C-alpha cells in the first residue's frame, strides 16, 4: 500500500535514516529547498503488512504536455518487481497517465536492480546535471587525516600554508563575494550559470542547520576559496565548492577542503561523499578528489520511465 507521508521534517528524516543508499536529495530540507524553486514536493512510503518497505521524495513539474515526476534521491529500500510496479501504477492514478518518471539512484550499481528497471521498461539515461559516479572517503580510520592523502595532495596542502591565508566559518556578510567567485569560475571553465544571489539565498536558508561551510581568505580579507558540505547523521556530502583565480595560485582549495574534513571528523562523520565525478570531462576535479584518498564507485544511476517506450528515448534528451 502506497501512502503519502504528511508528518514533520524530523519524522521523515528519522524514517529515511534507516535505509541504505541514502542521499541528501531525500532529506526533508532538500524538498523544502526545491519547493522554494517552484517544484511541488510529495513524500511517500510503501507498506507491506504494516512494515515500511520503501520511502521516497518526489518533485513534480509540468513539462510541456507531460508531468515530470523526479525522484533525485532514489527509492529507498529493497526494490522488487511488485513494489516498483505498484509505485508506477499509483503515480499514474495520482498524477495522470501522461507522466515521465525519472529516478536517480545513489546506491551502488548492482545486477538485481539494473535488471529490474530494464524489465519494467525503464531506460538508463545520461544527463549533464547528474553524475553516475562518485567517490567516498572513509573517515573512521584512527590515523591522522592527512595520511589518507596522496603525496601530491599533501605537497599542495603544505604549499597552501605558506601564504598565511585563514580558514573561517562562512557568514552571510560573505555572500556577495561568494557569488563573485562562482561567476569567476563559470567564466574560467565555460560553465552554465551555477548559482546566483537568489539561488544561494534559498539554499543557505533551507539547509543552514545541516551545513559545514568553510571559506579561505587572504591577509586582505579577499575570499579565495569555499567548500561546503551537507551533514546528516554520520554522513556528509560535498555540496558547494569554488575557488577564485587568485585562490588557484596559492592552493587555497586544498587548505579549505582540509578544514572541512577536519570539522567532519570532529562531528563524527564516518563517510564523506565527494559527489559527482567525470574523469573524461573534468580530469582536474577528478584528480583533486581522488587525491584525498577517496574510493571511486559507480552508482546505479539515472533512469526514466514513460508508458510509450519509443517516445521515452526521445524524451531523455528533450526534457532536462
């Protein structure tokens, strides 16, 4: 039986914390953030003999003639054909037959779920907005944090200390400069608009209680580099990272990342997910994250369903 979850944020977060493969996209606070950006957000649980077997948070938006059902945090729990078929049927009843269901699974890729999704006419898709691989850094080792780092990463960290820069906790007075270095990075790397003042306001407002946010400034109080993680229970995920042109010259990204990881250890984070990687398209970021000692893994990834199989293939590219 599929039922909409209508209780509080704490109740929802406590419920989903019991599932493996949890991603911050399933957190109540992330849903509130997406609501502020114009999405309709719903949360569902699937019961079987009074036991909660599955849980998921969906984002809904009209896209042309279709209703997009976007589940970025995946369906939490042990999937089987009966459960997934039931979810598809119920979503059609609630939101109409003309829907597109798009699911992002952060769990490790596995043959069982891969075959299940294929059998139910889901197709695996690629998107510039979704990374199918990530890296995990184990912070439970009792050894010194820097011992995890590669020789080159340690070397660049030591270099960063020579410039007498300072790492501080972020505060709202820094927001103007935060937007500036994002703009600088977008121009340097020829990226699409990542964040503006409004989107950062929404993000920092809705997620503020979950963030570990560090900034690196020089002796003249110029913002050089930032790194922000979202923490839930004993897990943390990379959320924001940017470095100015000047910051690149003095290795400030190494210093600020080191301080974020130290804070995570202090707050009993066991695993740090460095989030999306793409070795081919962004080798520099890949090598930076790999140098922390993290282990690469492939996600089950991004899948899409529409009742018209041929149309579904076209819609993968048409709707982002």
